[in-house]
């Protein structure tokens, strides 16, 4: 493999719950193009990881991406046959469990056992890290801790690939590091080659949300038209030795890649475009250039890099009580007035010490607040199709459950014509963030053998 040769990295997921059939077309495109290639799945968000920790509490064998089999099964054989490496954070709270699941998928398909590496080090919830966490979060001991995970970088991924891993399973690595890791391995860059690392990091940033860069979450009919949303092509980055890249998608798929779609994704979640903090590098796109060099082909160049942060971000998830929700529909003349009356009735029944959120879905819900103040301030309207949602959060599940009873009682105790009542009660999680010194979060990879599956 020439380290000057283009490295193609394709994204087949931008979040947990993304389209499970996404990998097929991008793998086909990688096979047709030939040369070194990698397939990444980005399936981990803050909420996703906390939910995975809860799932593992209930069953130690769970805690990884629930759609793992659906995502991987259709392309495992082709990736192994053509030497396409797979790198993902779908390990979530249980990377070893995910690796064992992949071994089972291969066995079920009659495939040879691949070399699977698991990245360790992001989980900092254990006792060895408690003193540092207590210093960073003085109120830590008063929380019912669910998880604490550091955003680790690309170095261990690159090490695993150098050691021959064909599949790398991680938990909470930073999203762009899924792309930077293969780039470090392929091009042999030094860990302080800041400009090249920053270029590949921004390529990873363009890939990390899946089809957001190929027209998904971009389409706005009549303003930003996108054809073929039902068959969107997932993105492919062609990485070069200088850190630049070209973003494209498989030929014949829906969506589009142009300067506008790439610009939107490039700026997505960037607080400061001149100082995008990642575990690997501080990326600066202040002087970056985007050029359309062909149909569905946009080149990114001119990204600069600065030394990586001395500390790593840590997300701490904790139990934060119970969320109770109830919904009921009103339709026809004076529907909005009846929905308002239902909200007022339940609020009076629940008492003044309860902070109750009331949304009139179809009238105003996005701009509402969690205390219901907006409802009195919003001038009455004449909407004829309204879904009322009432919600509250409480530390006592019995108090929260009372809301469900009150909403259900609206069938006969509320205004005329209410129907379609649904209620739900579920535990909630809170999130706090802090910083830990990098030296306190060592990372490494371990190989998980098929014999252990």
C-alpha cells in the first residue's frame, strides 16, 4: 500500500437508528473504486450511550448498538473479501459484547473469523477515576451515577489497524476520530502533524452525520430541493496525503453533494470555526476552501491545525427522576379552546407545587417552556385539530404517575370530544460535563478472538 494513495472512507450511519440498509451502496462504490478503503458507522450520542448503560444494567450481554446485526450482516462478507476495514463506535457501553456479536454474525454466514479490536479507556466511571471526577464535579457523590465516559481520540484506532485489525469496535471516541484513525494508519502521519490531522478531522466531521452532507436534514421544498430522499446516498470521503479531501456519494443514489450541503455540515455544531476542539487536534477552518470539482464532488482544502487540548471532555450521566407524559386529541369547532380547558383542569387537579408542561401540538409546542407559562400568554386561536401533551418530571414515581391518571380521566371528566389518550412513565437521565487531564485517561486496544464468542 502506497501512503500517497487515496484512502476512501465511507459512512453508513450518522446516529443510532439510522437506515439499516445504508451500507450496501457505499460498499459497492468502494469495491468498484478499488484501493484502500474503510467503512465507518457513527451510532453514538450522549443520550444513546446513557441508554446503552441502562440496557447493560438490565442484561450484561447488551449495551451495544441494537441494530448492529441489521447494519453489518449485508456487507460483512464483501468487506472481508475486499479488505475494507470497518471502524465504529457501535460498541457503546459494551464494546466487547459488540465484538462477540460480530463474531457470531460471521459464524452464521460461514465466514472466517475476522481480527476484531476493541478500544478501551473511555469508561471513567470506575473507582480509579473517582478522585479526579470528584475534583472536576464537586457534587458527584450526591448523584446516582449511570455512566462517565471521556471523548477519546484516534490514536488507539490507528494502533489497532496497524496491528492487523479488520474491524475496530469502540465506545465513546470522538466522532471525527473514526475517520482520523484510519487516516493516521494509512498515511503514517505523526501525532503532531497538526494541519494534516485537522484536515482529516474535518473530513470525519463531514462524514459523521451520515446523509446530512448529502441532502438529508438539508431539504426544504421550494428553497433547497433534494431529489431522492427515499434513496439517499451516504457520503464517501476521498482522503489525500496532504490532509485534504473530496466528499462524494455513490453514483445513482438520491440526494446531492454540493457546496451548500457541505458548508452546512462543515459548520454543524462548531462553536468556533477557528478552534474546533477534538481530542486529537484543534481544527481551524477560518481559511478553508470548498470547491465543486464535478457532479456530487466537493473538495475541502486549507484546514489548519493547532496542538490538541490538554484535557478531555467527559460526560457524566445520572438518574434524574421520572418523566410522565399524557396526550389527548381534540378536533372540530373550538378544538383549541377545549384543549386549553383540559390543560387548565389537569393543572388545577395536580396542584400549584407541580411544574407542568402543556403543549398544544399543531398550535404551539416547539416554543413552549416546561412551566406552562406560555399557554396563558398565547392569544387563543381557532385551530380545529389539536393534540394536547401534558408532561412533568418528578423524583417520586408515584407523584409522576398521578399525571397519567389525571389525563386518562379526561375521557369523561374533561371537555367534550377528547380521545386517543396515550400515557407513558419512564426514568430520566441527567447529563453533566467536565474535563479530565489527558494523562488520566489512557487508551489501548485489545483483540477479541472468535474462540471466546
